[in-house]
C-alpha cells in the first residue's frame, strides 16, 4: 500500500533479474503497518506535529520510547534502543517500529500464505548472505 492509502498492484512477473519488492528505509528506522494502523498513525503524527510545531517527532517523542525500550531490555539492543511496540495514543493499534541496523536502503520483503491464501508470515531480508 502506498502512503496515500492507494493499493499498489505488484506483478512478480514484471521483475527483471535481481529486482525485488521491498521497502525503503530512511534514517535507519522501519515499521510494519496495515491499512488501518497506517491511517491512525498518520492522523496521530499530523496532530502531534500541529501541536508541537517547533519539535521533532523522533527527537522529542519516539526517541524517549526507544530509550525506555533499551532500559527495559538492554540485552539485544544498542544503548539508544532498537525497537518499540508503539501503541498509537487513543487507539488499540500496536506498531512495531525498529532499527534496520544498517541505515537507509531498500530491503526485500517476502510473504508466506496459508492454504486459504491469507498472509500468515512475513520475512524481511536485511542482510543477503
């Protein structure tokens, strides 16, 4: 799905050798959202930015949550925190937001489907070994 809410139709047959479907990461952070949680997050972010015009949503809001995540579970994170289970304020939506650990880039995503043709798993390839 595109950020504007429109459906994207991806055709695997249209890919050339070495091409893949995936997502872009900027500033080393990624999140996994469905249509409803994306809309709720964009509404939250818009309201937060309107109420805090001189602030940065990462530096002044999300960064504190990452720091708390590290404080709560330091074993597998860098000291700035590498992941949060972000609950969008005023909703029940949980969004995993996490560090790609490798900065910006494009990362392939693969889905597994059940017998009923529903997505039942997702894999992100951060390192091509």
